[in-house]
């Protein structure tokens, strides 16, 4: 397996750099099980993306004219409760918030009450029953670290749709980080995102190619 490391100044640049890497170096295969089974993906074996200034606005990509935007801030803001609260809409098997809702305030209390030098401020998504779901959670962990008076997030996705999922997920996760850093009383730090399944579905290859060439 190949390990791909990408360093970006902000979330928008991270998305465009990942598009180029996935299109040029991604492994193409037919999906046996999961979303879009029977179709094809291009996927990086394992990617580590470090975003140095994830709070830079806009949080979502500014795509070239003629390319439909992969997300919008309106969608990101509507997605945020899915990340932070346990409320489930009709038909949803789970939300990330059902796992994170009680862990977010605990991490805040941990840092404020016990200090910043700890490795225990880790938030898990999913449980032993998640594997039985037809579509298990993609985000599996948000780990945290405070260094130089800044809160950093280290996130792991077991599977990650680069075209639409990546920009929506990271924008919402950044808003969560800004909320938590404010509550703790520290600055806003890096996002380090990892996945062994960052991919482009076949339907998005042409659009991704246009966006990657123009930018």
C-alpha cells in the first residue's frame, strides 16, 4: 500500500490537491459491497492530509465556472446538527452526533479541568454493532491535541467520498473545532485527516478532472 501525504494551507486547497492525487494515482476498482456497488471508484491506498489554516474562509471549495459546486455553506450548516446532536431524521440508521454529543462536552471539561497535557481527549464514532449496518459510519474518530495554545483535530474516515463528502465533512468538523476551542479558551489549530478509503466515484471523474485542470 502507498501512503500519500498532502499539506495544504486551507480546506479548499486540500480538496483540489486531493482531486489531483486521486485522479493521477488512485487505484481503480469495481465495488463489490457498499455505496454504488457494481460501479467503479478511484481510491488512494492511504492518505494523510494536514491543513494548516482550516479556518480560512470560505470553508468550501470555489469551483471553476461550469462545474457544479460539491457542497454549500447552507448544506454544511444544516449538516452540523448531524455531527453534534443525537437527533435522527426519518430513515437514518445513525448520526455521528449520537456518538459525539456526550463526548464533546466531556473533552471540553477534560481540558479545562485537568490541563492540556493529556492523550485521553479522544472521541469515537461507532460501536461493535456498527459493522452490522448496511452503511456503517464513515467517520470513525476525532482525536484532539492542544499544542501552543491551539486545539488540533486528528480525524479518521474508514471510507470517504472525495467529491461531495470531503468538503462538507471537513467544513462542519472545522466549525465544531472552532466551537470547542472557544469553549476551552484556546486558539484554532490544524486539521489532520486520514483515510484508507479516500475515493472518487465514477460519476464524478469527469467533473473532478475539469476542476483539477482549471485550478
